[in-house]
C-alpha cells in the first residue's frame, strides 16, 4: 500500500508538470480578418472599456507589427501567424494558386481526398494538407498529447490553418446549410455539442432581423457618408445604406452568404467559441489548451464597403462588444489571470482606389486583360508560340513543359517576359522565379517577394505594383467599387497585435515586430520547442 501511495503521488507530480511551468490554462488566438492598425484608435471613442480597450490598456500593445512578405492575403496570413514563418517555408503562397499538375486553380486548403462532415455540400472538402510546416498548435499537441486544440471561423482557411494538422476539432461555416461543419480529416462525425449548436439555427434567425447602426448614425463621424459611390450593393439593396432589412432583402429565403457580411456572423462565431470552451472543457485541467478564433466578417464587409464606410465602423463597434463578452466569459469559465489572449489581423487593406483618384492621392487601378493580351503577342513574336499559361496573384505562370519540349531555356523566356512587364505602367518591380530562388537579399522589396515565394506553387515571373494600385481584370463600373489587399505597403502590412492575460504586463512597444514573432513568443509562453520552420524571434516585452 505504501508503494502504491508513492506511485500515485509521483504520477500526480508528473501530471502537474504537464502545464509547462505555470503556463496559462488556455491560450486564445484571435485573428480579425482585414484589420487595419488604426481601427483601434479611429473608433476608440465608441468602444466600451472592457473590449479592445482592455486588451490595449492592460496588456502589451505592439504598435508597429508588420507582415514581412507578400502577398498579404488571408491564407498566408493565418499560416504565418501560427507557423512563425513565411510562405517561402510553409507553402501557403496565396488563398489559391495555379496548380501546374491539373491546370486549375487550387484553394490553399482544398483536399479532394476527404469527405464533408456535417453536410452533404462541397464546403467540407478541405484540410491542412497543403501546409508544409508545423504550427504552434501542432507543436503543443506533439509535446503534450492531452492538450486540446480547437479552431473555428466562418472561412474554412481561417479555421483550418490555425488548428494545424493535429487539431482536435476545426470547424467552419457551410454556406449551403448555415451550419458549422468539418471534414473527415478531423472527425468521422460532428460532436454532439456542435450538432446541438447547429440545431439552434442561429443563422436562419438572424436572417429575419434588421441590421441597423448600433448607435445614432449621425455620430459615425469617423467614416464617410453612408450613401457612398465607392461601395458595392448587397443583394436586395438599391443603395449601400442603412438599414439592412435582411428578411426583406432575402424575400424570406436563406441567403447564408449575405448573413456572413453582417455583424451577426461575428456574434454567431463568438457564441460557438464559448460553447466549445464549455463542451471541450478547455482550460479545465492541468494541461494548457488552445482556442483559435478567426473573425471573417470584417474582411467580407471590408471588400464590399471599404475602410472608411459606416458599415465597417458599425461592425467594429459591435465586434468590440463581442471581445468584451468573450473576455468576461473566459474570466468566469477559465479564471481571471489563468488564460492568455493574443489578437491580430491577417492583413489590412488599401483605401478604395477610386477614392484615392478622386482625392488626388497616389493610387488607382491596374487593368490586366489588355496588358496580358499584349504580352502574349510579344511572346509569340519573340519565340513563335504563346508560352503563358495564366496570371494569378501578380504571378505569371509559363508553360514549363512546352518550353522544355521546344528546347528553349526557361530562364531566357522568363527574362524576356520580365523585361516586357517592366514596361507596364504602374508596375514597381519585377522578378523571375529563378532570381528569387537563388538570390541573396538586396533590398526590402525583393526580400518581401522572396519570403512570399515557394517554387512549386508560385509563378515564373512575379511583379508588384506601385503603392495604392489594385489589379483588376478590366475597367468596369463594378471594378471601381470596393477594395482589396495583397501588397507590400503599410496599408496592407501594418496590423494590430495585442497580448493580454497571465503574467503579461501593460506596456506599449514601438519597435518593428514581424508577424512571424507570434508563434516564436507562444513557444516560450508554453515552454515548447519552436515549430519546425519558425523563423520569427520572440517578443521579449511580452515575456518579461
């Protein structure tokens, strides 16, 4: 009996060490899709005291956090945050890229080998199989098998890439049924708590409501006029103005894509996240768990309305209340001072270029269709054949097989294309893939393109545009509304980064911090080995 007691005590002693030397019980990673740094300050007068302001005032505010590669898109952003490295290592070079083996575009989390779980639709055919590096969540699971990792988002890539390869559950929105789903990569069936949440039909209920400004619309002075010529129309609207009567706009039919543009989708996601804390017992034992939440609606609305719209301001005022609710519930469910939160953006966004044009600011549109047609003709004149397969994400893909078959040198064709593209108006820099693959860093722009390049997925010639310019296929009225992102410039690369919680002291950090620092910092908070391809350096101010 005495020996049995000793064994039990030793077992308990070893178990108590599983929490990695007084690590937090739960780490919550929050990514806000398309969040500009200045939103924290532009809208601050309308924020409550216990949402964004609580994170800013009681935690570490890294005020000069930058993406250190291009393209600045959702897929690469989430992958870089959670792997601690850039696309040159993790391989997620864009949201989708040209797959040479099929001749088709490939979504960054697309996986034809899995089946949908929780739906019969195609929206479940996704997994992290294209991610070539381990995430901090993978590292936690490899080191401590009893740790739990749960991730969720409206977008599939916003849920899948943070959860990594070893996630205990990654869930995203099914635009066909309005439910949270997953794939057979993770589960054979949905957990009962997810099914119960889906049975509440929250998305359907929200589609019966009206989205109006939460405050008096006259107080939204941080934005432009509500009826703006720079904004897209949502289905069922004749003007881009409040209120948005969703029931009227949909004629009572389920339009889940419309739902995702509204702030109700953020509430829906927060409620799902809190359900996961309860039902997965996150932060309840001696082992640190991770919860990864990615809010997609700010990006969807941001593309449609732009960063100076009343719609976006209202979404952030309401999102602030979601952050308040989340923190309050974590205090109750996990315990004050027992969890750690980080919040950042996966990229920011350029102001609507037509707005820049109309206000005599640098910027505008780069129309690809005519330039690409002329380039094909120039290639035919030079080599006797069109060797251009396609253009995607400012990457020009050449027909490598045909070039080799015709006994030409790929780099010679690429150099010719490069020289022609250099003459395109509003193109800033052009590089061939071989130059990026073989070169040392010579300047900041080449460095950012190089870090975003992976030879198997990227093109043979990559170009970047001048500041303020967006690529568009052709010049139409619709192409001059709304906005996007993806560049190497501050309006796309400068994002918030806030740390709050256990052992984190209030301070502001002004030095430049690269986005790859997040996982490097988490590795030290969790006393873990760095994930296999992490190149970022830890943020010492968070750790001291």
